[in-house]
C-alpha cells in the first residue's frame, strides 16, 4: 500500500435522538495528507503555513506551534507506550479556506512500519476555542478493524445541549477508496446522538482541488453557521442549555 495525498468527498450527518429529535446532513470534503511527504508549496491552490485558497497551518493542530504536528502525535503515542507505531501518520482534516478555519474534528491515522493502522487520534474542537483528543487503539494494540467499536468516556464539552458525561462509541471503515466513520454518543446505554462522516477518496490533482473550491467555496464558514443554526433550533424546541464547564486537565483521553 502506497500512501498518497487524497481528497475525501462525501457527507457529514448528525441525528439527535434525545431529549428532542433533530437531524441534518450536508456535503463536505476532507484532505487526507501523509505527513511525511507534504511540502510547504503543494500546488497552485494549496500551501502549508502559507496563505492560499486552501491551506494547512501547523499552528491549528496539536500543541499549536509552528513545528510539524507529527511530533505532537509521536509524543502522544510515546506517552501511552505505543512507540512501536512508528510508520506513516495521515491527517484527515478540513483545510483553511481563504484563510478561514473551523475544524470540529480531525483524524490522525497512525500506521506501523508494516503499513497496518494501529492507532487513531481524534482531535476535537468546540466553538469556545478549546480542544481535546481521544486516542483509540485495539485492546491488544493490534490492527484496527472495521468491526471494532471503540469506547471512550466523554471528557470534553462540545454541545451546550449535552452535559459532559456518557461515552462515545467510534467505528472506522477505512479503505484506499472510501471512508466511513460512525460516532455515537450514549448516556446510560441510551443513544443520544448519532454522527457519521462518509465518502469516497478522489485523486489529488488540480482539477479536484478546483472542484472542491467551486462546489464547497464556503465550507468552513458554512459549518460554523450550521452549528449555530442547529443550536437555535434546539433552543426553540426548549432543550435545556448547559453552561460550559472548565476544560479537562488532561489533553488526551484514552
């Protein structure tokens, strides 16, 4: 298997099941970037740490420094005795568009030297400028299977209409051609929220970058608008507003 830059075109969907039902779905795209091979000037339309129509800035990720975030991911793996996962790391993320960034979740797919997916770091942001990461591995640290549900205690405030309790249940079906991610939020074994990201990978080239620019020119702005629009709908349904608690002491939950 060869790791190449790709663009994931697909959909993001949310379905709230309780305390009030509310669902939405919208088209989106993600960049899938092998970190060992990215260059500062990637194409006419995409740059690293430089202004372009599409751009990726290292300061938007991890410990928010100008250094490559690959060091941040390696540090997380080392802190959890996962130094043997030392192969390619692929960042799947929303880029900045015309300099603007809002990225609710980014995924760091961590491979070993045998090109087996062994760990996933889910880096989550909220609208208050805070972030938290969830580190997911198989119980025996083996290759990640699309049949496995990963369970993590919720530790971070995301929505003002859900408290910080319960668990997230993650499942990943990743292939060279497609990506299907399911994230369910449960409280007392009852599903409160279902979320999915699904799509197909397309070749990284100027035409597909132009296609993304034409079809999704305001994606990052649209996401923040939709978040607030859905919040307004929940408020209109008289769902209880929950004040934001302090962020967790630990930056990573496993």
